C-alpha cells in the first residue's frame, strides 16, 4: 500500500461541551413577589361569616402593565374557581373569598406563568386590626378582609432562585459527559495505535485497535483502523513466520474492512466514517489480493479510485502492482497507463510500465527490439526519482536495450558489469 495518508486512523469526535447555563432558560414556576401582604386573622367568636377581598397590580419584567391577564384563585375545600382580570393599567380586584386554602395562578396570553400552591386565606376583623375596642362607635360586625397582592415580575425574576436542570436536561448532560469520556478513551487508544504503527510495532497496534472496537463498536473507523493494523502486521511478518498466523491476520483484516464499509455506508454513519470509505475499499482489496482473491480485489480497487478521484492514481497503482506480481502483464500495462494519466507524478508507475514493456521485447536479427515507449518510461522514472530505490535497475534496463537508447544517465559499476556479463 502506497497511500501514506491512509495510515493515519481518524480520531473520534467529541460532542459539544454541555452548557449548563442553557438549563436555566426554562425557569420553574416563579413565586409571587409580595409588595403588600394580605393578612386575614381568624376570630372564632364571629363564626367566620365574612369574606376577603384582594386587589393589586400585575406588571411584566420591563415594568409594563399586564393588560387582560388573569389572576385565578382555586379554593381547595369548596373547589370554587374565581378569576380576576387586569385592566389597561394592570390593576385587578377580586372579592367574596371564604376562609380556605387556594391555588393562585397568574395567566398571561393563555399561558400559566406561575402557580402558588396552598395559599391560605383567613377572615380579618377590621376593628381589632385597627386597634379599636368592641365598644367603639364603629360597627363591630365582621367585615371583608382587605389586602394587596402585586405581581412585579421584574422583582420576582430578580429575587427568585434559579431552578436546577429538569430531569430530561440532567439525563442529557449525563449522557453527553459519559459519551465524551468514552471518546477521550477511544482517542487515547487511537493515538497509541498510530504510535505503534509509526514505530513498526504492528502487533501492539492490533491490540490497541481491538480494544477500540470493543469500546466504540458503533464507529466504522474503529473497525477500519483494526483492518489497517492487521493488514500491516501480516505484511511485515518474516517469511519464516507461520503461514496460518499470516492467513488469520489477513482474514481478520478482510472482516474488519467489510464491517467498516457496511457501517460507513449506512444511513446513520457520520461524516468522519463516510470520508474514509475509499480507503476501506483499498485496504479490503489489498488483503483480498494477498490471499489470492484477486477476482474480488480488482473491483474494490477500482471502486476506491472512482470514489476518490484526487487519489485515483494511488489506488490504481496498487491494482497494477498486484497484476505485475501475478505475471498478468497484458492487464498490468493499461492499468499503469491509467495511473500515469491520473497522476503523472507517481514515478513507480513509469518503472513498472517499462518493466512490463521489456517483457514484450523481441530479438530481431540479433538485436533486442522493445516496444515504443520502453526507454522513455525508464527515463521518466529516473527524472522523477534519480535516487529512487529502483534507479539502478532502471539504468540497467536502459543499457540492456542493446545500447542504442540515448540517455543522459551514465552506467553505474553494477550496470557495466551486467553488460559485460551479457556479452560473454
């Protein structure tokens, strides 16, 4: 595999941090701010035959009067509901309340803004409250209790404590924190796996990515990362390694890439997973090709190239190289030409194109005649990679073409020795 960027396993993305202040946007029911207190004092001797009257003003947070707002009183024992409506100045007044506990609600534009539970009302003897004796000139009969209850929402909101989050918000916060902790752990595993790959500790990379799939099995990129690690370990095993171990690693890589593709192409996949689909196809194709399943590998290479045009040359080069290794030169040549057309900077494609063309060279009248473009392919490789790993072989191939090919590259000692050996 020559696609360098594919070795980097994508990290897991965290959810946005929880903004606790957002939990307070929906306030709980707000307690009334009492500017005046309605005080109703019971007098058992009077039989509690009087009634109470309540009046006041309701204003919003900007101090503007609530017009047409409803102040609703619901008696606990009697079950009676009494409504008072605010006028254009925000004033309201209600009377006829017997001693009882009430639920009192402020309703604005049909929305219940606040409810006070178990609001107690008692009767009030005005004479006694005024400090007068029963023998005074004023009437001693029980009269309506009178009091004031203003609803100043600006002060209410200023002085009311902020409520905590709702149950749903608490659960959302806990779920997000739990998710982010899991993503932190996954990212740590991915970092360790990448470090192991860069240090050529492939078995360790496999271990870390296996743990990642166990912690984040719902992410295609954890399975794709495991496929990368297994494939790289299998490729780097020495020739003396047990063939069964190598086959198991390739099989595991194939299984991991197939799972990654299945998940990445589902409707629930996120953008981080879908962005790596071409690379999963390439990894799957290479693992298949290395286990002799080239018929399955070839379309996967081509799918990767189709899905990722900017890197199509890299994917097609891997396909062409597999064809060369299988001695399928007639098929390898057009693929290498496709690589060059897609990305003319891939030097190795020119070398293998030249190598394939040399295979088609014919000896005519004691002279080796290679197809057109053979020498040019080796020359292009040397122009792009003069110090490349296959530079000497490219120069040797040019000299092997009967010495009648013009080239600016001088023969190396090894090339000269190769030519002399060919004349003996």
